[in-house]
C-alpha cells in the first residue's frame, strides 16, 4: 500500500514513520518550504539563537511512551517554563500561585490562609461554570480574574470571556504553594538542537520521501491507496458547510544587546497593551550563551484565508459546523483526518504525537486485517 500524507508537522511525521516501519511507502507533501509545521525552529542568521519561528514550544507530558518517543529522536535538555505576567506596571508570577496571591494582595499568607482567602474571593453563587468567565469568577474571584485573565483572554481570543468554554481556563492551575512551574507534567524539556532536528530524525527512513513547496491537489487522490490529511478539516471539504474559526498569531521580531527581559516568556494582562506576550528565545536554550538577543511581541488576530491557523476557536457555532464536517469525514473511507487542524482541536505537541501513534496503530491494524 502507498500512502500520501499532507502536512509535515509532528502528526504527519509520526504517522509516516510508524507506517514506514511496517514496510509501507510514504510520500509526504507540505506547502511550506520547511518541515515541522508550527513547531519549526531554525537558528536566527544574525545571532545564532535557536528561534521558535511560529512561537514558543515547550515540550511537557505525562505520557511516558511519548516522552520516550521524542527522546529517541534527539536529546532533550531540562527546561522549566517560569512565566511572569505584567499587570498595571507590576510583575507577578504565573500560573497563579502563593507568590502571586501574596504579591497581588500585599499579604504574606500561608498556604491554608491563602486557600481560605481565595475561597472567599470566589463567587459561590456559580454552581456549574458555563464559560471561561464563570470558571474564573468561581475559583479565583473578580480581582485576580480582571488582572490576569480578562484582558489577556480578550486579546488572545478576540472575544468576551463569557463566550469562551471553561475548558480553556482549566489548562492553567491555581497553586497554594510557591511552585511557579507553568506546567504540571512529569516530563518537561527542550530539544537541544531544536524541534526541526527531532522531526528530521523521525522522517529519516528509507520508505519516506518528503516534498516541500507542494500544494495538495485532489488529482493526487487516485494515485494513492490512502491519504492522511493534517490540513484544515473544513478546507478538505472546500468549506461546503461553512468556515471553522481559527486564531492566528503575528510576531514582531526585535534585536537587542544582552538580556532584554530576563526571562523566556512575559505575559501582558492589560487590555490596553496590544500584544499578549513577549518571548525572548535565547532563554529557551539556557545552556547556550549569546551576546545578542532576539525577542518577539506576539499579537493574536482572526485568521483570514491567507493566514496561518494556530488555535481552533471552537465556539458553539463552530461546534455545529464541526459536527457536520465530522459526519462527512466518516464517509471518506480513503482519508484519515489527523492533527490540530485535521481534527479541529486545541492539542499540545504531546497529545498530537499520542494521537498520531494511535491513528497509525489503527491504520496498521486495519490494513493487516485485510
Ligand atoms: N490566559 C490568560 N492569561 C495569561 C495566560 C493565559 O488569560 O496570562 C488564558 C488565555 O485565555 C489562554 C488560556 O488561559 O488562551 C490558556 O493559556 P495557555 O498558556 O495554556 O495558552 P497557550 O500557551 O496555548 O497559548
């Protein structure tokens, strides 16, 4: 059997490798000039700093198999993301932890005092939070919500937080100790030589060929036994059921001498500041030394046809359209839809790899049962 995979991010690469290991021949195309999708990294030409070209990617997972998988394709160095947030000209620690609470309320609470205090801050009229705002008001109260989440979320999603699902906020913990590790996962790290080299290694198999700068055309379908589509789900169906909404990101790149902000990521909670965060990429590789620095102001915007999609918005209207596409996708026996865009879901890298491994297994089982 021969497979065509459209899109050469983590999803496409992992599925290609799993199928190639079983002796199938795989052709991958990508419309961009590089592999790796939005995880693509390259060294900045002027400074030599490893640049996360489509924004910061930090690897974190509880999935041991996924962690072993990525480590078998390149060395990961320990990296803990410690994010700060600037609100009203003051710097706070994120995710909300005992330090943030004490800084913000000008207090020196112990863990149990802080827990009681925050419980009182929370709105206990809300039983079952129905949206992002209610989730925040219930668990952290209005003051912390207004400072850290309201403005940032409006900028990030271009919407009132009332309209967003509570699940987005559930990505972030609230801690009653001084642990300021942004992620709670067991395994965390950064690839020593960037993500591109990890993906290159995954693709390095005699049964896989990759062609870049290739736009997919439906004429190709007949030439293959099966297609794996990791592009936008709605695009495959020529938007017949309407468009699914995505957010895109725009990065303003700047150069400076020395250390610009002293940290990899600083968020900006105020709505009056147009960007959501600034990331300074040499801090993602703290084992390297560079005299110069590069930093990126990150702006979020509605995703137009010509933009790169980053985040699926998944509002109620999108879910209705999504269900229609999922029904159509089930009928496409010759096509498998995979990845953040192909399944229209807000997945981190580790979940993407897990999904790709599971999809590969299903495909292999299906083919071997014939
Ligand atoms: N968020 C926020 N303030 C912050 C960081 C995050 O309001 O300082 C909200 C925002 O709505 C964001 C969500 O929490 O979309 C999830 O944050 P995360 O850092 O997981 O987003 P990602 O890294 O995927 O952009």
